[in-house]
C-alpha cells in the first residue's frame, strides 16, 4: 500500500487515456499522449514457447520505468486476454533519474523489453499495455493491442537477441556479494577481481520501505554501496535483516542480476573523506616529528649532533649544508616510499606500513649498518669521509655531504616500525586515499620528521652553542653506542622468525590466543560471544608497548580469559595474504590493530592504536549483549 500510494502521490499530474490510439507501421500512439510510441511483436519458435517484444520510443526528456520504479512512477504492465495468462519479463539494465530529491529507475529514448509466453498460444495475441511516461507531468496510458505471431522471422529474431543482450546475466560480474543492514542504512559489498570502473546499483523496492540513491565507494577490488532506508516519509525504515534483496549491479557494460539475504552490515573501512584533510596533514606533521624521539631514530639524530661537536672549526655554512643534506635524504626517502605505495596500489598488490621489515634481506642489511655505527661509536675503528663508502655513511668529520644525505635516509628507514598513534592515522588515511592525497600526506610526514634537522639548518648557531667537547662526550658516545647496539640486536632478533625459530610470547601473557580468521569471528558471534582481535608483528615497536603496558596486565588478561570471550591474534611478522586482506577490508595500512566484536558490536569496534587499560576493558564490557 505504501509503495502504491507513494507512486500515485508523486505524479504531478496523472492523466488516464484508456482507448484513444492509432496504428502507424506497427507502432501504437495515443491521441492524447504523443510523447510515446509502442510496438508489440511476437514470434513462435515451434518449441511451445512464444517470444514477445515490447518496443517503446520516447520523445526527448521523457522516461518510462523499470520493474521497480523507485520513489515515483509505475512499471509497465500487460493485462492479457485469454487464453494467455502471463508472461516472463526480462528487464534490460535501467538508468537512474534524480529529480527534486526523488530517485527513480527506468529508461529514456527507447527500450525493447523481451518476454516469453508459455503454454498454448492463440492465433492472435491480445491484451492491454499500461505504460507510465513522465517528464514535467506523468501520463498513464492504455494501449489495447491484438497481434498475430510470426514464424521464425529473421528481423524479429535479430531484434529479440539484441534485447536479450541488454538483460543482466545471472553471474559473471562479481566474485562475492553480500548485503547488510545497520542503523537505517543498507550496505552492499561486491568483490570483483578485475576492479571497478563505473559501478551502478539498481534495487527492487521493499513494499514497506523506500531505498534512496546509493553512494558508491571503490577500494581496489571491493565496491561499497550505502543506501539510506526510510519509511517513504521522514521516519526510519524497517529493519531489513533476514529479508531477501533482489538487485542488479552493473559496471562498464556488464550487468548481473542477483538475490542475497540481508544480514548485519559489513564493516566498511574509513575513507579519506571521513577526515578533514588539514587535520590529517597536521597529524602527519606531528607524527613525523615524534618519530625523531623513537628508539629506532634517536641514535641517528644524536650521532648527527655529536658529529658537530666532535669536528674541529665547524662554521655555520658547513653545518647548514650537512643538515640540509640530511633533510634531503629524509624527504627523498619519504617520496620513494610514496612512489612504492603508488606502484603497489596501481598493481593491486598488498600495501602496508612497515612491510619492508617482512623482508629478510632488508632486515639483515639494516642490522649490519647499525652494528657498524655502534662499533664506530664504541671506538673500535674510525671513519673518514674521503676514504670509502663506509666513511660517508658515518659522516664523522670532513666536508662531504653524501654521508649526511644517507644518514637522513637511514633515519627514515628505521622510523617505519616505530609508528606512533599520530602517524598510524595519517598513514592509514594516505593508503586508502586518492593518489594526490597520498603524496601530500607522505610529504607532510617527511617535513614533520625533518623539523629538528631543518631547525639546525636554519639556525646553525644552535648546534654551535652546544657544550664544548670534553669528557662528557665520551659518555654521550657510549650512550649512543648502546642505543645503536640495542637497535642492531633488535633487528637481528627479527631474523629468527625467517629461519624457523619464532620468538615466544612473554611468560606473563596468559591469554588463550587463537588464529585470526573471518570464520572464527562469525562463529563466535553466532554463539553470542565477544571477540578481541590483536594484529601484531615482531618488528612493530608500538605492538610491544601495547603488550607490555596493557595486554600483560592481570585485570586485562582476566577479562580476556572469560568464557564468553574469544581472543584472536594475527601475526604479520612475515607476509600473509590473509592478514593483509583482513587489514585492508578494515581500511588499515599497518599494525598494531585491535578490534572488539560482540552482541552489541556485530560490525566490530576498533580500539586506539596505542592501547589503554580502560579502552580495552570498557569496550569489552560494552560489547556484551542482554542477559
């Protein structure tokens, strides 16, 4: 009733012209409605089935409707005369029309709708076609007809085949299709290995609800369509979970007719549009600056400042050149990372922040470099800039600048596993955003990390005002050497997993972890349980901070050991397609990533990058269902 009433109300002017029509070369046209012409044809194949074609021609600006018109209009219908009782309609892919906030689905210019009649077919087929056509007004016109079927007519066969070619297929477009409902929104997720170009979605309207215009978002091979659901007026629509949804999805000339059962809405990862760009850039600047304080990077910056103090007769011009060279090394490295991410994005490869630490050769090279730096600071040997490549890397005196450039590059490479919360948000947005936004965010990251280096380059006198060399410098060298050695040993520890000896979890972490899979989440939710997800990696510094400060606490472990809690852990230390897909589906570019599911959070609730006790315990408690 709601659908019929809404359609009637939205017609600005409804004129019914029942029988005034004329035939011209097989085309029918009403005397009161000269904006549309229709033609009906039939051909029998001798197989007990009759093929039927409804051809419609419309004047410019006029339209007619699909089987599910949307918020206005009426679908074409035929009232058959005996002995024909019904026909199977095959609907070509429609178009969407939006006028004054009203969305409709139909056709303009011309359309041919094929049908098939079953059973005994009389010598003459008769009936009444009722066709709705709209522009500024809507006209509902009846076209009585009586036609004689042809037998194996070549022209009809060609026209019928062409019309059937525009009908959606039963499969072949999507690899996976799901639909879910949450909070007055219908969410459709479609996966296509070839990606999406110009996707469109056309939905059959429920009798008691109105579906608005879909909003599309493409994320690689996944298409997300969000459709508002209302009652047709200003109220919220009914809960659609458990109902069957019929829809057509089309892309670049290919279409598929599908039917799915509506469940809980799938979790849609955040898009770059969910953030204000200037806020993300500010986070990138701040996150880049904080990286200088991370244990991976601080030794490099400290060694840089120490080289100024240890060198004789440094003037401001030399200091400026050296720090500008390091700044250039940082910026070039971040731009190289942006280029790498761009190539991976364009080739549909896995993209993640810190993925270079999954490569054994990269880890081995970085460990060797850190050991060389550490040995130098311990005084086991000395570098000179003009001697060889090792000298240049150390930048211990002299006027060469290539070593300073490589120091900036080294600091950048060491920074990636030390992602602070500010950096994690910015990188997650960058890897899910447009390519210009990605480059802009990586540029801001580079500038943020370069700020201390730029400060010295802008005012070299700051470096010259540091305390003069003395015995304290020996202690500084030892401290820096220990930090460098610690970083080197940490890198060496990452190699163990590549050679079959994985590090064991801390003894105090007594959580019964299970492997992370989408099926495990589904099974736990089906049993009305809560789910705590921890995606981690051995090379992730923030992950280790979360384990030490939060996950190892007695009260947190007690909460995760409850009988209605399932703890799932995904290890991203080594490349994993499953973990990468899990993170990508949730709009994440790196680790750590923690999420809680439960009866109250069936779509999942992400936790902050840097965990806190209260965040974990409160979210787990909120996830409980009603007892």
